[in-house]
C-alpha cells in the first residue's frame, strides 16, 4: 500500500491516495481525507494489514445476518433461558478428562 498527499481542498484539507499493488487484484486509487487515512491506520491490527482487509472488515460489520444465523441465535437464546448451558469451569473440567 502506498499513500501520498495528492490534493489540497480549501485551506487545510488534504486528500491521500491509497492504491493496491497486488497483481492478482484490480488496481484502483481512491482519494480520502487525512483524518480518514489516520482512522484506517489506527484500525490496523498489524503493520502489514492491507487497507482492503480493514475496509472489508468494516463492510462485514454492516452486513445483515443470514436467516440461518438469526435462527441459530434465537435457538441459543432459548437454550440460555432454559438453563441448557455449561460454565467455562464445567467445560474445562470435561476437556481435562
């Protein structure tokens, strides 16, 4: 990934280019504010994490859950209400056997 100052808008807003240089992917350039660039950088979990990965994670967070997932959540909530749960200590004890 490469970022560089590309344009000044108004008095103090800078736009930065983020381009992907991975050959198997389509290459594109987008312009974002310095503030957004810093926000994306702050979300990196490790130095070499790509901006694509960060953006994909953000998009996944906003996607709707599938019907199957929603049904599984409802079933799990019903199990919890019915007391069909095990504590962490119970699970750990069982795994040690």
